[in-house]
C-alpha cells in the first residue's frame, strides 16, 4: 500500500506540474478517480496537528512543501520520520503555525556565532582606514564587487581585492548570529574560518555581506546590483546554516565498493538533503537568489566534512545499488532552483511566495534580480525594471492571485508583491497571455467574463488578508457610482477541455463608461483596469460562450481622472496648435522669469523718475548721461534703428547660451585655474559661485547639462559615466579637427579592398568552417551583405602620445592650434601673461577703461567692464590645485584603451588609445583637487553672487536706453571676442595638451555595424575582458563564438568548434562575415597607428 501511495503522489505531482488535474482535484484514469486530493489533505492536517519533531521543524515549511497550488508534493509523515533525531536543539518552532513562523515575527535570533574552537571572546576585525580608498576604487572606478583577501590583516594595505574565480562567496542567515557591516567589523574567528576554508580550496579571498557591505545606503544599493555577478563568478558558495552545520548525520562511507559503506553514505546524503529543504536557509528570499546564481554550493559543517549539494544529489539519484523512493524524489525537486540556468518570472514568483525577506521591498527586488536572462557585470543593467521586462507572454494562472497590483502605467495586471496567499485556480499551468508593448502597454488574453450586473455586489468580500476590506468597500462604492463598466473574470485553463469551471474566486475589472483608448490614430476597444481578486457569496458558473478576449492595462491616473470628472461637463475642444502655442509661451516665461522681473522693475523705476518732475523739459540723450566733461556726438544724426538693433544684439548673444555651467566644467579642469572673460556672459558668474560653494560636487551636475558621455574601459572590462564629459568633449573636438580629409579616413571601401587582398590568409585563419559551404557564406557575398543589412558606424581613433615633460613649450603638431598662428598671437598667449603683477596691471587698466566710459556717459558699459575686471582678479586669487595622482598611471601597463560614446546605441564612437595616464585622468579621475576653505574663496563666492545681479541690471539698463551705451558694448564684445580668438584664449584643450607635453593624432574608420566595431576595439586592447560590451552587444551564443574565433576569449579550439556547431546556419554565416570584417579593420588601424609612431611620419604633419 505504501508503494501505491508513492506512485499516486508522484503522478499527482507530475500531473499538476505539467498539465493540471483533470476535473476537480482528482487524478483520472479512464474516467475513474484514481486518487482524490482529499486523501492528501487528510494526511497534511494530521501531520500539522502535532509538534513537528519537538519543534525542530517549522509547520510553515511543511505547509509550503505541501501546497496544492504549486508542486512538488511530498509525504510529510515520511519526511519528518527520516530527519527525526538529527537536530542538536529542539523547541525553536513550538509556537509556529502553518501560516506564520514565530521567529520571523519577533525577530528572535541566536547569540553571536563563533567558529569551533573559539572561546567566544574574540575581538571584532574592522578594515583599516587606509584600505577604504582601495575599496572605493574597486567599487566605483573598476565597477566590481570588493572581496576580503584571505588573512588580509597580515597586510593592511591589500585588504580588498575584486571578486574573481579565486573568491569564495558566503551565503548565511543573520538570525544564526552572523551579522554586521563593513564599518562595524566581524569576529576574528570567522575571518580565520573563511580564510582557512578558502585557502583549502585553492582560493585567495572571500566575500560575505556582513564584512563588505558598508552602512552608506548609496554604496549598499550599488553593491546589490553586483550580487548576481558576484555569486556567479565566485569559485563556490559556502552556505552557513547553523542547523545544518550542527546536525547529527550518520557517518560517511570510506570504500566505494563496500555495500555497507555505500549504504551509510546514501543515508547520510538523504538526511542532509531532506534537512536542507526544511532549513531556514532554504526558506529565505536572499539565499534563494544566492543559491540560484552560484556555480557550486557547499554547506558548512562544524565537523569539517563540508557537503557539496550537487555531489549529494548525484549520489542519491544516480546510485544503482540503493534505489531512492519516489516520495523522496518528489522532495528533491525543491533543489531544481539551484540547478537551473534561469528562472521565468512565474517560477521565480512561485518560489518567492514561500520565502520571506527581512526588509520591506527586498522580495520584489530579488524577483527582478532572479528574472535576468543572463548575468551581466554592468551594475546599471543588473536589475530589471519589472519581472516581465524580458518576457513577451505571461502565465495567466499565476497572475490571478490576491497579491497587490503594480502601479506602473499599463501594468495594473502585474503582481507588485510576491507574498500571494491564494490563487483563483492554481499558480501554474494557465494559458499564455500576450504582453502588448505599443503606445500603451497592456495584456491581451482570453478570459471567462461576465458583466457585473448579473452578480450580487453585496456578496463581495476580500480573498485574503492582502486585499483589506476597506479596499473592497471602495470597490463597491466605485461600482455603485454607475460611472464604470465592470465585469467578473476567471482565467481560462488548457485543462478545462470543454468543461468550464464553477468558482467563487473571480477577478474584478473596471473601466470608465464611454471611455475611448487610442493607439496612434486608431480607436480601439477601451482597456480594462485590474481591481482585485474577490470571493463571491455564491459560486458563479461560467460557460464556453463566456470566453472573450480582454485588453487589460488601464492606468491608475486615468481612473482617478475619470472619478474626479464624474459631475463635470465635458471640456470643449480646442485646436491642438493653440494649446501647443500656449504651452510654449508659458515655458518661455518660466525659463526667463528672473531676467524679465529685473527688466520690469528697471523700466518701472525709469518711468517713475521721469514722471516725478512733470515741469522738466524732455531731453532725449539716447542712453548717454549728460556730463560736463565729455559729450559724444548728438544722436539725432544717427537712425534710431541702429541704436535699437545694437541694444538687442548683446542680449541675444548673452541669453542664447544655456550651457554656461557645462562650459565652465570643461574649462576649469583643462586650465587648472579659474578664468573669466573681460565681459562675462550672463549667468556665468553664478556658475562660478556654485563651483566655489559646492567644490567637486559641482562637476557631477554641470557635466550632465551637455553631452553626458559613457566610457567603456576595454582593458578592465567595466562601464562607467565619464567624470569629465565637458573636458573630454573639448579634447575630442580639438584632436579630431581636420580628420575629414581623405588620408585620415579608413572607409568601407578600404576594408573591402584589404579583405580581397588577404582572402587566402583569412580562409586559413578561420578554422571553424570553410567559406562557401553554407548559403550566403561565399567570400564575395559576406563582404557585401554587411553593407546592405548592417547599420553604418564611425569610429574616431585618437592616439595619445607623451612627447616630453609638462610645460616644455614644445610645439604640438597635429592639433591645429600652432599651425597658422601669428607671432603676435604667440607673444600674447595667455600662458605668458600670468602672475600677480599681470593681474594687478590688468585691474588697473580695467579701472582706467571704466572711468573713461563713465566720463563718456556710458554707465552700463563701464559697469560691465569694472565687474569683469574685479571678477578676473578674484578668479586669479582663487587657488585651484591638481590632485596628487594627476596624469599618473596606476596600472602595471602603459597602454590605455577606452571607448567613448553618448550612449550604447550611438552611431559615432571615439576610441582613446595610447598613454593611459592621460586617458584615465581625462575620462575617469578628477583633474582638480578638493577646494580648500579660505577667506579668498568665501569673499570670491559672495562677490560673484553680487556681480551676477549687478551684471543683469547693467545689461537691461543698456538695452533700455538704446543709445551710445549699446554701441560701445557691442564694440567691446567684438573686441574681446577677436582678442580671445587671436591669442587662443578659448583653445583650452590645445593649450592643455601643449602644457602637459602630449600630442594627439586622430583618424577615422568606418564600419558596417556595431558588432565589428566592438570586436575591433577589443582586438586593439591587451586584456581579454569582454564584459564591457554586454550593453552594446547582448552576450548571445553567436557573439561568444565570434570572440572565441578571434582569440579574445581563452578557449581551446575543440571547445570553440563545439560551440560553433551548435549554432544555426544564419548565425554561422554571421560569425564568418564579422570575422573577416574585424580582421580587416584591426589590421588597417594597427598599420595606421604604427605609421603615427614613426618619427618622420607624414601623419604628424597632416
């Protein structure tokens, strides 16, 4: 009878898992009820009604293992009998019930855990302060997870290392007494324990959250984004569950051929596996993620005989001498989550429904981490926006639960929580609903649906504790308002087989009456809004004719707007152009509210002064103040339009630029000091004041006002936002100047010519297959097809060379700055006129010019000149220094290779190649040191704030007068602009390269697609790290085969051939075509760089 029960339970579980039960909770064979679910329920209730192994096993764990909504099905009586007597302590779960675990609610945990042999009084080990910069460098600069080096206290300077295959990851439970943070420290005995276990396995470091994750929330969030890659990269994962570590397990056998020893090993493995599925570690959400992403799982044992999960499963399931019972095989299906390559959103949601997380929202965060189709080392792409981000279909049975719904637009059907307690049918096996991602995201699927008028609304009640009764009362009020259409829906299942169900659990959906939903220009059926799952007082029977297709995705804000406008008349329609014009006008007023307010006040003041003396005769000086010393020519001889036009030009010039902060963020790092124009642009003084107040934080926001560049470090394999985007843009422009000339471009025609010239060598080097064996794989076709189907890309290669020591004054060729410059411009170059004497002489001349303008009656222009002079003196007196590691290469190699683009889908890319010191400082490191507090910095800050207000008053005063003042200002602007152009004041990038002793030579290479471009860039590097290209090219099998064929991944030829054979015909042709394109581009670029490095190369003079 026992074996019959085993067979029935196994068939019942397998049938539920794959196809649902036939009929109502029973297994039928030839229309005979072979096993009814009531039998199974009876055994579960009998087991849960008694203390489970004296409180050693939690009833909530057994309830989760025996839930009818999801597999697997186990025999709880046999399971408890098998692991009885193995726990070192009991009574931990005597107060638990099937719905909740008492330790989860009260937060009770064991005392702080100490390793075996420790007296319990060991001290806490805290990372030394001098190691924190190394930690930050690994986390923020290298974009990798820091790990603790084994026995790191022996050398405090090398406390941290990046996570690699030589790292042991530790997965543990805080309730077991292993807790803490990086800054709080970890017990010394645990540090010795983890270091010893790692070194025994040939590893050199370990990662555990309580020793590495700091208290700062920003750093914690960033490290969570690296969790997936950390456990996947690590050599193995050590699982710390104190119950498993101290469990009394039978001894292991020593001789494989001995039947008694083989039986002892089998019993040992069975107890270990069954104890694991009832352990705390198996029932937590974070440990599910860590176990799923781990490459190998080893459970810690205090006896030293650590247990490998994969090996134990293999011995139990594959041992031919000792047959594993069927009920035990059903239990061991729980470990499938740790052996699978990936999890669907539905599978991850069902697993998390039976697991708890300590922090609010952690379970939903883990759900998004689990549903990544591939593990990426790019932190910004490690977490999906929602669990179904990479899915096009949804299991309808799974989402029909009592979980709260998402607030994302168009995703009202998606569960926002994983703690579902009830489903309308079961948690799996439903039909696949389609996620339609068009103008409005919505879900399209077939449902059993009835109009709500046929159902008694008073019989509604919440389906569980998640949907509170207040929400149901709000739903009743909403339905009684008669402003909404509503229906009751039930999911369709493939197992219905023409027999629609009769159920009391339905999904309530609503939509506003007479609502229209548009997709572009087409008016389609309105979308429904998912409200909640409710229980009806009387079961409702559905029929086949009730099946209909529903579009679900009505937004919450649309629902609220409909409720708000119930009693309001419909608004009258207006032409769209009128509304667009009004919006643009109000946007303009908002953008320039401060200058317009100042202008209004100034105009009111002028009219008030004029109206104060009505008897005074009207004299039109046209903007010239009448002084007794100097009187300019009378303006009556000049047309009035000249004054008005000249008055408007300065405002247009100075108001048109909205990127003053961005320009300042590029100028200051390159010049190494503050600089100011004689007539600063409007709002530029405020940007300088913000720089003095915020310091280096100013560059974080200012660099985002323009082109925010993304950097791909080919050598290290990481991706990060460019720290000096504004400065890098200036350097890129000055370096690429003149590259459009034909000798500097490697065109697609050049690539094709090289491929035809080296055809024989290419066919011999590609060892995975022969060209021409597959359709479309002929050499001529592959050379031309990429031009037809690819997307044109351009790569600007900037080769950086160190030509001498900084400040040697050598003329830098290839920049376009020295060539053609006059001798007067060289003499007047700004670098020759620096120092305190020049600054004081400049302020004296500025004051003299201001006095002259005041005497001429040009009060506005004189004030602007005086403001500019004082501002230049303050800028000169403000000290800005370089950081100690400025232009310093921190690596063991000198060659830098970094790819830069606006985003990962750009058409134009820039590759910085050559001296790593300059490339790393320009793209990744701060170029100015921390601004130290001083009295001059404080004074300059307040002056620039005051000067900004005075400048606005002077500019608006000049614009309002329309006289000689405006003409003088126009002349000053032309003079300052021409003088800056003549002297090269605005060539910050060229001057910076010249001062630091660098030379850049740029050329351009055209590509038919992004794949060839990324692979070519990787070929130009010296390290074989390809993680940086994951965001540009998805790490699909054909990409990995291409990289292996190019030698960019360490892989034997046999393995590369095996991967190639598994590809389809079109993917094989894709690999061949990209292979020859990459080889051609790499050869031509390397040849061009070699010509650049030649001393007499004409590339320098081009």
